[in-house]
């Protein structure tokens, strides 16, 4: 199912365009702040219009932004933005055109809320979500300790979470050394003892995908991790085809999830260019899940690519990529994309029981101890049949 027209995203995009046309840094910042406020609204802008045609007060929205909103609601476009761009240098207009293409298939807060409550969508229901498998603590670039994140997950009704701080190969994100990782695991053990079976914190990592598709951690270093998220953090603005890099990443022994596969950012960068159907087929063959990262500025992969992944037979991970407890709600954005894509709930690893999740995790880790890169668990033939069945069902959907 296609996403419904999104006035909020259109207005936010136009406000970003207007920001680009400003010569004052303060005015640029103001319009960007207004765009962010519109994207965060839980309801469509149409519902903020008063009976007299004026706009109800919205925080961080000033008179100039209000004018743009009302123009869009009345005509579908903004004469104010058109005029500002017409008076801008050619390079500014070219930059705006390029960035517009980098906003495709992002959902506003209003569209997320609509997708979560729409009973006609076939994707996973929020009530089926059992745990978040990508988040960051103060061991790397997160803002809260592990227990604070776990407690927040428990309060959301989750049964488990994975702490996936950045690996040591990404120093800009304060990646954890192996020595620190061992200390972190002791802290996780203590947290799990405290939860006494009510909740489980999984030992994870977000490993960095190098240019050649290998990871910045050795196989031995990642052998004892329960969740390995492999994510790209470089060459995210390159126009070169990186299919081979991404296929290599999902074929690395012990990888569980391909994290934010494109590495795109709203209005900032397009992310990796690749034959995603080929990448997803390789991931399905390796039993690696494809992530829908719910960070509002990422939303990666989006609902259109998620449909391609489903047809390829992929498992799907829906994660918040939270760096603080309040950001755990970003998982709802991932859920909205999955529902719009019609991802079967059984394919979403976050809906699995802890026992099933750990069995799949162990099968992926078995690849490190085998000679090949495919899991060599005792029921390997059953897993191969399951992947073939997922692909067959995806082709019919």
C-alpha cells in the first residue's frame, strides 16, 4: 500500500528549501527548526486550521512559516518559497533540487501515527513488538547508561533489548575497545541478574562496514556477541555502485542485522547506491535481517525498499537506533514503514520470543566456527527450506 499524501512532509520540505535561500544564519536555523516542528506533529496540518481560516498556534512556528503553511493548504504550493528560490543564486537552486530528492519516502509524525492505527494495514502491530535491537549507551555515543535504557524498554512492555554500542573502528562515535567491551558485558550480566528473568539485555555491537565489505572487528572478537549489527558509516555520498560491498557485509560470519543499509539522512545525503534486490537476496541466503532504522532523520530502509526485501525473502529488524531513553519511541517509525510495506509479522525478528531470537542468533554465530559463511546449525536444511519458502511467499505478495 502506498503512503497517503503527506502535507506535513511537503510543508517541512518547503521550509527546508526556504532555509537554504536565506543569507542569515539565524533565519536559516529558524526555518529548519520550524520544519522539524512540523515533521514532529502527531496530526495532519489540516486539523490545525481554525474555522476562520487561521492557523492554530504551533510551537516554534512563526509568522513567516505560518504564511508558507497556509499557502500550501490553500493551493498545494508556496508562492513565498517560489519567490525566494527565484531570487537565489543558481548554485542554491541546484542544491535545493538535489536535496529534494533526498527526502523521498520519509514519514512525518502524523503519517506514522496514521499507519500505526490503520486497521487495514497487514504489517506488524505495535502490540506484537517485543524488543529493540539497536541502541547506544554511554559506552559509546549514547547519553544514558545501560540500566536506564533497559528500564525504559521494560516500561514500554518489552521483553528484551540489545545494547549495540559502536565498535572500536569508528572513533568519531567513541567506539568501544575490546577491553571496554568486556567490562560492558560484566555490567550487562549484573543488569540481567537484577531483572531475574523479567527482562533480558543482549550483548551486541554496531560494527562498521569497511569499503571492501569486511567489518572493523575480527571474527574472533565478535564470536561471543549475541547481536551483531553491521552498518555503513562511510562513502555515503558516493555515486559509485556499492553492491559488492553490501553483499560482502551480509556474508560476513556472525552478522545478524544489516543496519541502516543506505546510510541516508533527511535532506542531507542520499546514502549508498546499490542493486538492493541483489543485496537482499544475499541477505536472505545468509539469514541476515534487514533493518528499518526508525531514527526520524534516517528511516532506512523505507517502506518501498522494505517491499523489495520481503519479496527477496528477508527477515526484517525494526529498531530505534536510540541514543537516549526518549528515543526508544523511534521504533514506532520503523513499525509504520513495516506496516506500509506489509511486512509479515512472522518475518520481523523483534516480534519473536526470546528463545527463538537466541536460537537464530546462535545459528548465525555458528558461522564463525564453521568453514563457510552460512550458518551450520544442526537444522541447517530446515533453515534453507524456510528461506526458500519466505522468498516464494514474498514473490506472491
